[in-house]
C-alpha cells in the first residue's frame, strides 16, 4: 500500500512539474519591465501638456487657450482613434500591398485583453505607450500654423492625418511587416515617424494656408516665456519615457537610451546658447529652450544606437543646423509660427542621417555608407509621403469645413472666437 501511495504521489508530482514547465513556456508578466513601461507611458503623456505650455507661451495673449487646446484636444481625438483603429493599422499585418497594417483582433483592442508580449509586458501597456506617440505627433504640427486655424478644421485635419499619414508611417518603420523595418531603417523612438513627418506636414500646411495677418510687419510678442520655459522642462523630463521607454525593456539598452537623451539635450541647449552669445551677444531663455528641443529631437531616432559622445555630437549638430534653419525662415519670409519645421523637421532629419556616423560598435566604411543609404531613403520617403498627403488633406479640410480662420476671427483671437474664453482676462489683447 505504501508503494502504491508513493507511486501515486510521484505521478502527481511529475504531472505538476510538467504543468509548471508548460506554463513557463508561455509568456508571463515581467513586473519590472511592465512598471517601467507604465511609467514611460505616463511620461510621454506628460509631454502633451508640456508642449501645450511651450507653444502657449509663444503666441499672443489672445491665442493662448486656443493654442493650448490644439495639444489637449489631440489627447482626446487621437486617443479614441488609436483604440478604434490606429493600433490595428500600425501594428497589424500588411494590407493593400503594405500601405498600412490591419488585424481584426486589434480593432477596438478587443483581441488583446489577456495578451502578454514576449518582452513580458501586457499588450495593453505597449498599445497605450505607442498611442501617446500618435497623440503628440499631430500636436507638434499645430506649431507651424498657430494663431490662424479654426478649431473644427483642426480637429478634422488631425483625425484624417493620423489615419492616412501617421498610421502608415508607423507601420512601415516599426511594424515587423513594414518595408522600411525590413530594409533595416533605424528609428529608435520616432525621428522619422514623429518629427520628420510632423515638421514637413507643418511646413506644407503653413505654406498652403499663408501667413498670419500682419506677418511679418506686425509685432507679435510671446505671451509668457516663463510658461514656455516650464513647458520645455516638462518635455525634457517626458522625453526620458519617450526614448528610454522605446526599448520596451528595463535593462542595459534602456540605460543607454536614457543617457544618450540626457547628453543630447544638454549639448543642444549649450551650443544654442553659445551660438546666440556669439551672434546676438545675448543668450536668451527661448534660445536655450529651443536648443533643448533640437538636441532631444535629433537623438530620438538614434538613442538606441549611439554612445554618449555621439549623442553630444548630434545635439550640437542639430542646434547649429536648426539655428540656421530659423535664420533662413526669416529671410525667405514664410510663416512657420512656432518653428515646427525649423526644429522638429530639421532636427529629425539631422538625427536620422547623422546617426550612421556615431553608431555603437565597429563598422566598416562600407557598412556605414550602406546604412546611410537606407537612412536617407527612409527620410526621403517620409518627407514625400507626409508632404503629398498633408497638401491633399489641408485642401480637403479647408473646402469642407474651413481650416484657415476668417479675418474677423483671427483678429479677435482664437480664445474668444472658438472657445468663448480669455486666458488672461481682457489684458494685453494685441
């Protein structure tokens, strides 16, 4: 009897062990990585109010709330679209020749309720992290045509732009089935998908809509540079989640991306201040904030592949070229209101191209120039695609509901015309 009992217990033990081994083969939640990804998701969301403050402080008093609402309404519109179809279009399998992706299980996120990814992260967390990128990208565009668009037109524009521009680009670059991903294009956290697409789209929209009334002769003072500088600080903090969170890990590569982010931001800020000190004899707070962003934008595609020295170099190069872009804007006379193209477009291009010369590890000259060719092709494709579709969309939206503000509404200001409010009471309504 004792032998039978021992045999029975042995069988139960073997079955339990086999069951445990089978369970181990499936994905389980890595609480450390998941905690970091939850934090990163919150940090990227923090960047949206930071961007609202950055842009809001740069416009005239009568347009503060309207400008900040461009960022905040994106948190609503783009988040809804991402849940409904954005994630499915971005990370689903190829459809229509790979133009975008689609997975019916991702529609309304209905098929990932209990899915744990190979990284040990619930797919809900990954989808929400990626969704924050879909929010901030069209919000960046708003800086190019600030102070002169209707609220309803802006909402329709970013909704269509997210579906037809952002989602396909995201699929091409970050989905395993995307053709740029398969070509080996490096975009660690969004230099091509986010900053180049936003900068180019902003430039196209600004040129199509025309300059603000009175530009460039009328005085258009910033309403609150203290708020702008505070917004830049929030963006810097949030960018750690933006870049380091893109590792979808909590390990060595996460630390590498975070360090590169810090180095590039500091380098960009200091180089911009130095340029201003030499060129204008003064180092402005706005210039320092612009340098922070230039460095952060440039390191975004490169954060996972460059060492600190390379990040310092990218920040410096970006500040120099972005500063030159702003000078050229003034000479050419086009009205990129808050320099969305000058910083995000140019900075994104700098990072995507120049990262090839600072990649971690040993690379032959042939390998470097081969990667340079891939990067250049990805940049050209992103520029062309964003430019063409943005031009089509601004034309359609302007015809359907009106995108450019009427003269009376623009002169009164967006705050009163579209929101019935004033950010600062009735003071300084110039």
